[in-house]
C-alpha cells in the first residue's frame, strides 16, 4: 500500500478559473487537442493537472491490453486487441482510473512512441511491440512540464498523436498501431524560452497564469495548503463532495457532447472573428467550435451560444495572436466579447444567452464557509 498522500483536490484550487476550465473542456472532449499552460512557478499548473486525473471518472478497458483499449469501440482498437478479440463474443474487461503519465524532458523518440522487436519478427514471425509513453497515456493525461525545453521533434510527435488519436510505428516493413487519444497538458515558464510559433499553433488551447494578487485569495491558498499538509486524508474528505459533483458533471457532458449542435450562423461568427484577428490557417476555427461544443455540454445544453463561443475564443486565440511591436494583442483579446456580439448583430442574428459557472457550487460554499470562520 502506498504511503503517498492523496492528490490535492481539483475543486480546492483557488482561482485560476480559465486554466481549470481549459482542462475540464479537454476532459469532456479529448478531440480538442490539449492545452498549453504558461506561467511563473508556483501557480498551480502541475497541481491542477494531477488533480484532474484523480477527479475524472473511471474508464472501461480490455483487461489484458497494455493500450487501455476501449471494449465498446472496436474501430479504435490496437493491433493487439484486433488480433486477439476480433471474433470473440466475450471480451474481458475491467474498470480502472485513467493514467497520469509524466514525460521527462530527456525522453527519446523510442521512449515516446515505443519500439518494434525486429529480431523476433524475423526469427519467429511475430510482431512484438514494447509500449512507449503514448500507449501508457491512451485515454488518460500526458503531462509535460517545461515542454519548451523538450526537443522539437518530440513535441511534434506528441502533437501529432494528440491530433490524430493513433500512434503508428513502422520499421523494416513491419508496422504496429494502437490508439493514442489523451489529454496533452504542457506547462512552461516563458522566462525560460518559448516554443516555436509552428508548435504553439498546434496546441489547441492555451492559458497564461500568474500569481494571485488579491490578499484574501492568497490567504485562502495558505489556509487550504496548511490544512492539506496537516491532514491530507481529512482535507480530501472535506472536498470530496465538490470533486464528486464535478466528476459527475464531466461524465454527463461526455455523454452529451456528440449531441451538441451548431448553426451555419455560428460558423460565420467564428470565421469572421478569426479573420478579423488575422489568425493564420484554419486550425483555430475548428478548435473554437470544438471547445464551444464542449462548454455547451458542460452547461448541459445541446446547442452552442455566444458565451460558449466567447470563452472558446479566449482559450484558443492568445498563443496565435501576432505580437508585433505595434500590436496590442491583449487589447484584441479583451475586445472578443463585444466583437462576438457585434458579429452576431452584423450577420443578422440576435445574441443568445446561457448560464456559465467556472466553479462548482460546492467550491463557492466551501470558500464562504472558510471566510466566515
């Protein structure tokens, strides 16, 4: 039995609402493509990523598959699962917590994608695959701290897998494939260097985090961390209802996401905004739509509205804005909400409304309770 203390509860994290929202949206729909969290040390980046992994609902996997294959989705199975269970009526399955894989900066390509044993293939005619990080992270979270210090080629591999949801390894005419759908969370301190623009664009969402300045919230952070260090199990139990409610809300949104609809008018609003902001390429438009749909599902709705689009833009655009010496990128970002409204009116459709809450009711209740002590 492990003596490690329980992971710090996700809903106990003070502030940093946009960072938490970006993680939640990726948890609802892994097809979004991950999030890059940029900020100084000590702002809760790694704490939030680990807390999300502990929070998320369990998944059903093929019991003996090293790739976390989903028994309900044979079209996504690894070569291992296809070969073993393609014609089986009964598939052994089990429920397990999602994996949290921490990728070291020194990781090599073989460590990331896995390796094929060519000697066994030649001598025995068998395909033997040694799993890598992508296999271990399938349907879980792949966390890369200081991703700006990782080799560009490795970052490319991670982003390719996050976008395609599959890892294919080929050597000497032999190939092996397995699913590699995961939440990619990269963190970095911009003071230590930035990623190349080509790599920045391939991250779906991004959030810039800074230390909280408001004294009351800083006191709340201190109080919660002291309580956690003094009694980790008791602290976790105190926040368990809030974490459980958020976990159930994410699970419900996952079931709803494919039912969320959008209109041609929504697409025109998104395309007009990205065009006005001079965003290169079309990846941002697609990410905005996916994130807006995930946020609608998170709110329990089956249609996106302007609030969904606005929040999606604020998470999708910051790392894609051109930052020339005479370009106030933050001013452009701050004007997004009014720009969406203006585009909606300009293109001939009234603004829709919808409720949004960045923190659960339990979190707010816990904060008030502590503040009153």
